[in-house]
C-alpha cells in the first residue's frame, strides 16, 4: 500500500476528474521557512498549511504520540516533505507518499486500522456541496455504517459560514484512504486524520476521520488534536 | 499638502516715509503675549461612520432685478470629496415661488446663477422692479454649501452682497412665540446717503415686525410697523436718515417668531455718487449644540483698512485717496469698554499703536475719528493699509462696521470685523480675476509667534497650494492675480491653468486642515473700472457631527473593545479624536473606559460618552460682523452592553430534507444558521468566536450511542452554521433519540458555556428546541 517517500523523486498519481474540479496542485517541491516549537502535530500542521501539501495522519495504538513529542524546529527554505519526515520521525512515524498526499503512519498502527483504510466502497456517490470538515464527517459515517455496521450514525457539525463548500464526484470503488486523499487534495488542500472515537478503539465503529482545510479558518489545535472523539 | 514656499512678511502696499512714534513700540511691548495654538491634531479616521442625508435649506437675500440691478447667486460646495445637487427657489416679495433648475456642484466647485436670466427663461420679464429672497434646498447630512447674493448696479457703481443662513426647522412652540430683537447700525458717509431695509419672511404665515430707527444715543427717530406676507419680502426706505441730526445711529427690529424666521438685511446708498454699503446686523442669538460651548472672542480685527494714496498696483485713477472709517454700536444692555489699537507693517516689521479706550453706553453708536487717531499714531501722512484691533475682554454685544472710502465716495471697500479666535481652516467662497475684477486678501497673524499656513486656490479641475509664513503679528496683503501671475508648480506639481479667472480659496494650517490656527482673514472682490467692491462670507471649517463608532456596542465580560470618537468635517473627511477626547462610562461597575478602550466588568448596560472641547464647529455662511467659529467642542454617546455569550438560537434553516443514506439506512439532514446572542438576546457581532458542542443522550430509540461533533467559528455578525445529520436502520417505526446539545463559545481565550439545546433526532425530522423548522 505504501511507498517510501522519496525526497527528490515524487510520482504524482492523478485522477483526471478530480483535477478538472480543481484538485490542489502543490508545487512539485514546495519549500517552507518556519520556526516552530511545540508538539509534532502542531509543526506538521503548520508545515502542511504553509506548503499547501495534502497530508494524511493515522493515530495508532498510542494515539497521543504526535501530541506528546515536542521540539523546536527552524526550517529555512527547506523541502516541505523533508521537513515533515524529520518532524514525524521524532515520533517514530514513517512518511510515505500516496497519490500526492504525504501519509504519516505510526509505528503502532493496528491491523484493523489498515483494514479500514483499505476498505473499498462500492458505488461511492461522492459528496456534494460540503465543507472538507463535513466530508470528513460523512466519510466517518460511511466507515462506521459500512464497515463498523453501527445501526445509527448521527452528527452535529458546527462550521464557519465562510468555509469553502466543494464537491467530490462519484468514484468506482475507492478505498477509505483514497477518498480521504482525494478530499484533502481538493481546493487549497488539507489534512485528514484517522483517530479513535474512544480511548480503547476496537474497530471501524470506533474510527473518526477528521479533515481540516487549509483554506478555512479552523482552530487547528482543536481539530488536529490527538484526543479521542 | 503641496507647498511652494513664500514668505509673506512685507505688505505689497508701499509706505510713505514717516516717523513712527516711540509710543507705538512701547504700546506693543505692553500687550499680553498671545500664543499660536499648539493643539494636538487628530488623525484621519481609519473607519468612517455612516451618514444619512437629510433635507435642509438655507435662505438669503434680497435679490433685486430691474433695469439697473442685476442679481447673481454665488454657490460654493464646501464638500471636497463629493458633488452635491442643490435646488434654488426664488421667492418674490409677494410670496410667489419659482423653482429654478437644480444646480450640480462638483467637489469644491462653484456656480453662479443669474436670477434675472433665470426669471426670463421662465417667461417672467422684469418690466418693473422684482425683488425677493432665495431659498436653496439640498439633501445632505450637513449644510454643504456657502452662498451669497450679489446685487450690482454697474451703471451707477452700486454693489451689495448678502449672505445666507439656515432658517432651521420651526421647532418648539416656545421658540415660535419668542420675542426676537435684531440690532443693526446705520451711518451717513455724506449727507445724501439714505438707506433701505428688507425683511423676508421664511415662514408660511404673515409676520409683523416693528422697525425703530435710532440716533447715536438711542433716541428714536422713527418707528414703523410692517407686515411681511407669508414667504414674501417687504422693503422699507429709511427716510429718517435724510433728516437725522446725527450721522450715525441704530436700527432695532422686533418680532415674534423663531430666531431666523425673518431675514433682515439692508443697505446704505447715494445713487448720485455711486456710494453703497451694507447695513450690518447682529446675528440672531444662537444656542450651542449639545456638548459644545460658545466661543467668545477677546478681540476683533478690521483688516486691510486703506488710508492715504491708493496703492498704484490697484490701478485707481491718479489722485485717489482713501480714508478709513470705523463705527461701533453697543447692542447690549450694559456699558461696554473697548480698547482699539492700530497695527500696520513698518517695512517688514509689524508695528502697533494703542489708542484710548472707548466706553459705549447701551444703544450708543460711535464713529471713531480716524483722521485724528491716525495722526495720534504718527500716521497722518501714511499711505497704505492697516488693521484696527478692538480689545473687548470678552464682552459681547458690540456691532461694528468699517471700511475705506475715497474722497468722492465712489470707491467703497467695506471691511468686516473678524473675531480673533483660534479656528481650523477658513474658506473664501469666491474669488475672481476676470472682467477687470481682482480679489484682495488680507491675512493677519494675531499671535506673538510665527505661523505658517497653506493658502489653497481652488479652481475648476484642481487646486494650487501656496505656503505663507507670517511672523509674529504680521499682516500679508495680496491680490489673487499676483499668485496666478507668479505661480509655477507647487510641491505636488499642481499648476494654475492659463485662463483661470475664478474659484474659491481656503487657508489652513501647514499640518492638516483640522489643525487649529490663529489668524484673521478678509477678502474683497474689487473692480476699479466698474468702481465696485464687495465682500463675501468666509466659512470656518470644522466638525459637523460627532459619533462614537460602534453605536450600540457590545463587549464581552472580562474582555475589551476599542471604541473611537470621530468627527465629521464639513469638507467630507472624518477625524479620529479618540485620544483627544475625555471618556466616561455611566456605570463603572459594568464597564470602564480609558481612551476609548472599554473593559467589560460585569453583565449589564451602560452608556459610553466622549467629548472634546478644542475642536471648532463648522460655521457656514457666517456673514454677521463677528467671529467664527461660533462654537467649539462636541460630544457623542453610545449605549452598550457588556455581553456574555449566552445562547445560539437558530436564525434560519438552510436545508431541512431527507438524508441520502446508504442502502438499508434512512434519515434526515437539517442545516441551520445560528447566531451567538448575549444575555439580552442581542447578537454578539464578533467574528472568530470558536463554536464547539457536545451531547448527552436522554433516550436513544435510534441506538446512536454517540453523536459526532465539529467546530466552527463565527463571522462578523456572530453567525455560524450547524449541520445535523442522522442515518439509521431503526426507521421503520417512530423511534427517536432525544439529546441535549451543549454548545460552548471560546472567545478571546475564554470559554463560555451557552444555554443547552434540546435536539430530537428522528428519521423524518430533526427537532431543535421543539421546532422542526424555522420559518425563512
């Protein structure tokens, strides 16, 4: 599923239909200048925002790992992917690239998490006129109902009226990960995070996909936190 | 501002070689030191408050049209950043009304309306003398124009100019029924001078007035009862002047009505020699606007009095010799003592001579013996111009008239008395250098410090700035044609286009138009060939309105919000007096305020007020022989609430439809817009309030187990969206899940727990606080 991230050679896999709708086209080698101190997740978020680089993050068994590891970082016109790898590496995360999205995988990813990410949805109907955060919620619903087989899925999502509304077209039978990658590759880019719903998650019914758009003005620390839920 | 440096230290008029009395220097040395204003200058406001145009009008006159007389209406737009459209209305003496075509005035633009030609265009040929008054209607937040009427008889070298005033709304009944007294003054330059008086009624009802002509000590020479028709005008010939034993005296007019209900004007004339002068009248008593105070001058200046041989630059016939005149009338009920002083330029040095004090009894009119006074000052053979300055020590009730007349009484240069008070910029509504005209400007620096001003000539399509530095007590006299003739490019590269012959002018401090300065200025448009000279009314620029920016305002408890106190300037700019103003909170246990920064202490309502006393108020069309600005200072207030985010009620539904769930599921989606409101239900109009929510489930018929939530922030209206979705396999019956939504609002680092919402999820509806939909 994953391929080791190459700093110098990056293969972009594109989906024509998505590009036509305004898929983010980050620079081939986005560079950032950044001085940051704090948790790894905070710095990762800031690098992504500045480089407009689509990112996927999986919180593993030790879901607080990225929020516990801290450090001071001083990047000066450096390659954003390289920076991500360095920061994630402090928490023993592996940085790979999938379909233009930098995927940060924890060392303690659970087998069922991988199953969830690889689960394919037949006749995926896409998402219409929704914010990225709402798409994350809807994707969570697909996982919890389609994989976790929960009887009812409900959510209540506060959002900013200025948030950008976008659409993701139907796809053949995409996996969870592919859907998430496509979402964060839309207008302006973003970050998706697979996190537990409860402290001791048991499977797909306990999974949440949270998505933050770089173009919207979220409280990044709140959305991209490591706490369950 | 663009500046081309020019030091105006030496008056253009040459002085004859005369000996200056040592007394003059001593007298000058004894005068108290007068400082130029050094008040802080408010910056331009970054955020402008909104204005609402209101209908208004100004009225003036008389106009006279006949075989000899031509009447021209001069209009000047005092607004520099917007065009205005005004509608002149002619009122004939019998009350008949004619609406003239609207006149559009460009920013700072001028326009002239020939009243005779306008009447002719409406088929009204003035076979006999037609006269009346003019009303000019506008729709603007403040009085946006300066206007005056010039009545000229070129064949007989007669000219009068009449200003305008705002009659204002007929307000209270008490004001309508108040007894008004208007005081004027007459004098006879020579024995054949007679006079006329016009009373224009601006109200829709006939008005009675009593006119009393008095001698120089108040003895009644004649009395007339006049009825002025509704919106008409009555002219009274002052026949008493022909037989009066005294050469000067007073005019007292009494009527019942609002202060400006009657427009009172008049003139002195001797048609035989072409003598004409305006009758001066004291301005109606005016009440300072709320928060303002009356500005009472300590002294008055009559600028540019000419004496001796005419300045050769002015092209008068050889042998033209001028004599100044100056008259005072005490229109108060108490004696007034004034101390006059003469100021003139001895080379580049301002020089003064203090004259004996004059005590005026009530109703006394006094003509100064100028030849004797000049002789006492050592100026018997002096040729040039000088200023007469009256120290009044703040006493009020003095009416003044002054000017210069040649020995044939044909050339009359009237000079208005100007109160010496600090002001912002002053504007001259019109200047002309065409058709033999020229415009003489006299500026006096009354301070014992050097001051630098910008004299701005405004003309069609542009302006030109000239820098003027006046030493302590120095006077500058110049003709506009001098500037035009010698002007190159100013500091901004502005030039005066060839052929420019008319426009307006303003004089402001070098730092900004709202800089307080201390100067006296006068101007006259003269035409030697036609033997006419007339003045026009200056406008004292200043504030027209004050506002506290956020009105009403809200501030969160334990939070701060920055208010600002802004003044609307008559020129169109807005200035931020936040740091200058004194601020007050009506209840400091609810909120405190310092330099406009409001601190929310506890939930509740307060009134915030701000005021500043050193800002001059706009004084338009101020032709009365007195000073301007009339008033200074202003204040504003705004109600406010120390707000505590309390609830997030739904404002409207964005969508409320069935949800397209996966096969086997069905459900509902409801998307709403909410607003954060305070304890009073008022919206908290602040962006970036971070909204979050959590849930507790009371009964879970749909087997949800939990409800996912997300976060969003408010926009500037305190609004945010909230999307509720449910998909369930338990939709066969009428199962519902009843929940309590716990919203929180994190604002400026503090989290507020809002009122909970009851949310009931079903497969065919989502009910929020008992309502399944909110009407659009």
